[in-house]
C-alpha cells in the first residue's frame, strides 16, 4: 500500500503509471483492430469471432475490468500531472509553440478526453446497442445462424452502422485524434520508461510514427470501405429489409443470409 501511495505521490511515479497503462491500451487498440478487420472477410468470420468472445464471459469481463482500470489510471495520472504543471507555472508561456513542442504534444489532454467521449458513444453504439443513436434501427434484432447456433449478427450491425454518413464522419474524426494522440503518446511512453538515448530514440520515434499511421489506416479503412459500398453492400440491403420486417412484426431470426463470395 505504501509503495502504491508513494508511487502515486511522485510525479515520476505517475509518469510510469501513464506509460504502463498506455502500453496496455495500445495493445488493446492493436488487438481490437485485428479483430475488426475480419469484417473485410466473410460474415461468418467476424460473427464467429464475436460469438467466441461472448461465449467466454470470465475472459471477457476480466479484460473489460482490466481495460477500465487502465483507462481510469491513465486519465487520473494525466489530469493530475497537468494540474501540477499548471500550479507550478501559473503564468502561461508567452509563446505556446515554443521549445519545438508539436500540436499533438500540446493537445494530449484534449485529444485524450475527446477519444474518451468517442469510446462512450462507441460502447452505446456497438456494445449496449442503443437504437436511438445509430441512425438505422434496433441492432439487437440482428441475429443469424452460425454453425447451427443463433448468434448476434455483428457483421450486419457493422455494415448497416457504417452506411450512415455522420457515424462514419464521427469515427474518422475520432481515429484521426487517436492517430495524433498515439503519435506523441507512444514516443512519450518510451521516454518515461527510460529509452531516451542516442541509439534507441530515433528508432523508437520512427516506430511510434509507423504504428500510429498503421492504426489510423486500419481503423479508417473499415468505415470508409463499408460507406463506399466496397464491403457487404448486398448483405446490408437484405439485412435492412429483414430489420424493417422485424420492427413491423417480430418474426423468425435473420436466418443465415447467403455469404458473399470473396
Ligand atoms: C472503425 C473503428 C472501430 C470499429 C469498427 C469497432 C468495432 C467494435 C465493435 C463491433 C464492438 C462490439 C463488440 C461486441 O460487443 O460484439 C466494439 C467494442 C469496443 N470498442 Fe471498438 N471499434 C472501432 C474503434 C475503436 C477504438 C478506436 C477504440 C478505442 C480507442 C475502441 C474501443 C472499444 C471498446 C473499449 C469496446 C468494448 C469492448 C467490450 O465489449 O468489452 N473501438 N468495437
């Protein structure tokens, strides 16, 4: 307990907390991207993956609680370090762009808080499935048959969800901010963990840049390719009709729609 409170009281300790929780969050962002990219394959692929995750509640809830703890600690450390810096320097610098600070580094707190607001919307959109906020209808009615079992049709939910222009725009803005946040955050994380030396620093800043570009490209590809009807357009049209029928009169589940050929 003593070690925990001593770590939290020192600003160096809080920087470590930010860096280590940052590592965990980047791992989640990478894993989540790999999972979501399966939407570019057949419907069975992502529906099977989502069903697998939901069929392991202990694993799912363990990961969710761990993620929530990381997000909470990451934000608490960031806000308290920010307030401490402000208190130590009550008068702002006359030139805010001084010392070679980039826009990304000066707006870390703001970009982080907007990403948090996006995640809250995103959870309501795709996890809690609140019907009023997706511009389509009740996603919880979208089910399909996967290996003889009735499961949630996550594929239909994603392709219908990303045919709505303002949803796509919101996601693109959020992943753009995530790109800015990670571009600076990943190199700051390496610095806090003590890797700032002549040998490693140029390599690590390069790695941070490449990783944030890859994450941006991967996350932007999903809503864009769906919105441009390059993915799942036929399936979406049938799912939309099925949803309309379902809303009018609850009927049989969205039976296994024919899988599009890849
Ligand atoms: C194109 C971008 C994205 C897509 C298509 C996407 C898709 C999804 C889907 C389908 C789910 C629900 C999974 C389910 O319950 O079956 C989900 C959950 C989630 N997403 Fe995303 N996501 C995207 C971007 C992001 C980003 C950028 C973040 C974080 C910065 C994020 C964080 C989360 C979290 C925390 C959950 C909750 C996981 C859980 O249910 O435990 N997502 N996402």
